[in-house]
C-alpha cells in the first residue's frame, strides 16, 4: 500500500493535473498581469511543506538509492560502521548524518535531507521571484529529475539545492556574495561534483558575452562528437572518484535513472538542454535584455552544461547533467516572469510547463 502511495507514477499524476491547470491559468494572463505577479506567499509555502514531507517520509525501501542510504545509515546507528563512507572528502554530508544518528530513525534522517533539498529550492525561488513564488515552485516541482533526485541521487539533490541558495546571493552586495560562496563551499562538502557549479558560477561573473559562451557550448558538442572515447578516458583519469569512474565506464543498465542507463550520444537530452539557452540567446541578443542576475544564471548554466556535453554519450551521465539542470526551471521562469521578452509570455510559459510535463512522461 505504501509503495503505491509513494510512487513516481502517483507523483507524476498529481503534478500533471496541477501543472496542466496552472498552465491554462498562465495562458490566460496578459503580459502586464504576468510580470506584475502576486504577493501571496501562503499557498507556495504550504505546497513546499507538503512536498518536503511527501518525499521525506517515503518508505525507506521504496527506491534504489533510498534503500542503499538507509542500510548504510542503519549500520552507522547500530555501531557496525563507525565512519560515514567518504566522509573525509564530503564532511558536511557526514556531519548531517552524525548529528542525526543519536536522535532520528532513517526515515527522520531522510526527512532532514528532504528539508535541505526542497527547502533550498523554495528559499531560492522566494529570493529570486518574490512575486512569482508559486509559478517558480510549480516549474521546479514538475521539472525533469526533480522527483528522481529527491528519492535517488539524494546527496546530489541536497548539494545542488544548497548551491542554489548560494547562487541566489550572487549579484548582491559584497557581504551577500561572500555568504553565497560559503553556501557553494557547503555544497561541495556535501558532494564534490558541485565544484563544477562553483567553477561555472565564478567564471560567469567575468565572462558575460552570450555569443562567445554559446559558441563554447557548441564547441563542446563538436568535441564530444569527434573525441568521445578519449574524453571518456580523460574524465576517468581527471576525476579521482570511484563513483565517477563507475558511471563513466558503465555500459549496461543496473539500478538508477533509466533514461541515462545506456551509452551513446544523447541528441534528445541535448535538445532539452538547448531550450533555455535558445530562449536566453534570443532575450539577450534580440530583445537586448541586460538583467545582470539573469545573464549570470544563464551563463552559469551554459558553462556547467558544456561539461556535460563533452561526456553526454556516457551511460548514467545524468550525474553530470544535473549539475546544470538543477537551474533549468529558474532560467526558464526568469525571462518570462520578470522581463519583457515577447508579446505573449503567458502563452509561452504555459506551453513550456506542459512541455515539462510531457517530457517527464516520455523519459
């Protein structure tokens, strides 16, 4: 019974109904009403709390990574293990476990992880979009990989949500920027892969030319097509991490996220990745948008996604793709909710939300 309630299909069904209804609402709005937004915060916070508890209190045996992490947590709690595996390299992840062990069951600990995961997104959405809070949360919660990284790859999800809070502090004052970097460091101490986000965000502060940055992205695609095997081997050598080497060399599906379980150049996911880049290029070059925060976020996404483009033919490359995709809903919502880009932004926003839902069902 619990497996049926806490299932990906039920999540998909619920978010589909809500997403489609909300997309019709967006399509009915004029540009002025859409950009004006609303100051209602009660419904978004209530939704965020529900989603946190829904994901956090899932059965500990219901999903592959959830089951694995639960078993490791129980070994620590029973004293059979004395140290968190990999805790030296990722001490913040270990610290959260050590702090939870004396007081919380595995289910309680998973709820703490869910608070980091959903809470980080929610705080960031509120900071970036105070008048489009609900819209942003719906895009986030219906986005590709959201449910997967709440139940599988949970450490990646927790780390990228912490990183998102850090990014929401960039382009403010010097004090906020410093705090933002602290959050990015915490993200890296949760999962080392977030070093890519750290590097991409730092580079994005200085390299803002959209045409050059898009050119770099295309260049990485070309390199991937021409040198797939050498790049795979190079990545294996550069990333001193057993997990990374495992995913890079894995060629058959075992457990994990099925859409990435096979190797081969993924044109479908490349086209998916290209959508916010195309929208951003149009907004900045054709509509002359000069919003610094939007340009920063888009550039961070482009740089991080470029690295995935280099290795997108690797099985299970979702572990790298998500280091850019966690920003995907944000950089879709930003120009459509806050900036004047087209004459029918509500229709486009509603259509993209339906696209999110269809993409989830297909993949």
